[in-house]
C-alpha cells in the first residue's frame, strides 16, 4: 500500500511487520521516532506478543537485546552516534556470540564537538565489529532492508545493522510502498534460533577462550560474513518476486556501462550524485555511479566487476579516517582492477554539511580533467583552517579549536576580558 510517511515511521511499521518479540529502547536523536512508533504499536496492542523495554542507556539496550536473543526472542533496537559508541563493547559481544539481533543506526556525526547532524562516522567506526552493515539510499530501501535484515540475521545467526542517514531520511516524508503482513510472512520465516538458553539443557555462553581456539572462533565469524555475500543477492531476488520491486543486494549501478569515471558512495547522497551525473551526461561526459548497499561484508568481487571499465574512480564518503583520509576508498582500492593511483577520495558532508550539485560537478569535472587531488575535502573553508594554524604558530594558549572557529565565524561572542 502506498503511503506518504516519515522515514522513521516507515521503518517502525516495517519492523513491526517482522514480529519482533523484544524491543529495547533508549532515545537518542535522530532514531527516537522509530522506537517511539514501535512503543505506540505495542501499547495499543497492535504488536503482540512483544515486550517493549525502556532501558537506562544505549549500553543497556544492547545488553538487554543480547539477553533476549540468547533466550530465544526475536530482538530489535536502534541507536545513533554517541549511543553506538556507548554500546560498543556489547556490540562486539553480540557479534562474538552469534546472536541474530537487528539494529537500526540513524547515522549521525560523533563529537567532540557536539553535532547532531548526519554523516557516517558512527557506523563506520564499528565496521570491523562483526555485524553485517547495510546502507539505505532512500526510505523505501530503508524499509525493505529491515525485512531482509531479519531473515539474513536469523539464517546465519549474526547481527545485522541497517544504516539510514539521520534526519535526511529518518525525518523526511516520502512515498513508500508498505508491504502487507502476508507478504512479510511469506518472505520471513517464523523465528527458529540456532541457539537458545534452556534451563533443561544448561550451557555457558561467552566463555573464556584462549589462544588454542580464539582464531578459529574469529575465523568462523569471517566465514559467516562470506556466506552473506551469497545470500544477500539471492534473497534480494526473492524479495523482488514477492514484493514486486528491486531492493537490497550488494551494490547497485547507474550509467556505468560506458563510463570512464565512476563515482562510488553510500546512502542518501546517491540521489544527488545521480542528478549530477545526469546533467554531466547531457554534456557528453561518460560518468556513472556505483552505490554500495552492503558495506560489511565488503563485496570485493561485485565492486571489481562493476568498476571493470572505469579509468578513474571517485569515492565520495561522509566519513574521515583521521591521519589517513578515506575509509570506503581503502576498500574500493583493494577491489579495483587498476592502479590505486586512479582511486580518488572526496570527503564530504561531515557533520551534516550540504552536498550540492554545483560542488559535485566541480569535483567530477576535475576528475575528468585529471586535476583532482587524491584526497579532497569538499567545500572546505581553508581560510578558517589557516587562521587556526596561524594562531597556534603565534601563541601557546589558543583554547579549544571548535570555539575558536565559531568566534572567527561570528557565531559565538568573543572572549570577554
């Protein structure tokens, strides 16, 4: 059924259709509307049987999800930014225990300084924790990926993180095609966990493992992720048959068949990139787009095949490996058939900064001309940066960097006295 609805509400309804039995909730923007929506469904008796548990922190949310999943319940939670970092220990534990928890991450920048707007730093900081990570381009895909995530998690007995851009998607109203309960039931089997704590058959979980077996345990986590590379495309195909639309998969391409330049990106920025590419193609520029839906496990073979005809690759990423540059681009370079010198990193949108077609066109034209730097910070105000560095050269006690920049911008009052 077609509905005009907020992204968070669409995700909440999709999760409810997956029949979760335990929902662990702690509010942090911009994911709060999702668990609020689920809470209303539970309190109204529209989602039963389901226990909605308000917890005192994000660490508690993941800890309760671990306990619920280990006891045999289909468990779900959501978080963002600092909340994901606060639960990091438990996030690793969930993966190490092989528990099929599904979690929404409403992507948001990580402080300090405090910033509530969107980038991908939070999810990418946990890229090696053992969770499968799926990134949504729009709210329809965010809705669909949650349904696919429960099936994937439960088949492999691994946790799955569905990432959607905070505010850009979570608070945006779009038309979505909401599936029926019958469609979801046809796609997602009744929950049959691979492991359940049972008082009649007591076992320990999370036991101490020494050097004699720890590598094998970690390797099996890696093997499960490799299995996911086979299952994700197959189940995306089955999803299309049941729901009547393309959604999910490992990657999706746009205008790459004859492209000399291919732009690679994750999440909602793909829409703006595609609009920019359309305008450039009208000028005769052979440029295309590769969207990454599955970031973990990294789909090396699919990326290599998609980029096989590209002469240059521009990776636009909303995250920064401080001291290095690109996070996504490092993965792309490892999969690219050509030289790593032909892979360019463009860091953009940090802390919610707008990514405009004008700025993208300038960068993509530079890639076409061969003048693009290998590491570019889109729309970086170098004068502000130089002002800070000059102060640090001239005086020892310069104070906090962020507040100094805000004073330079006139956003906060200058120091008194």
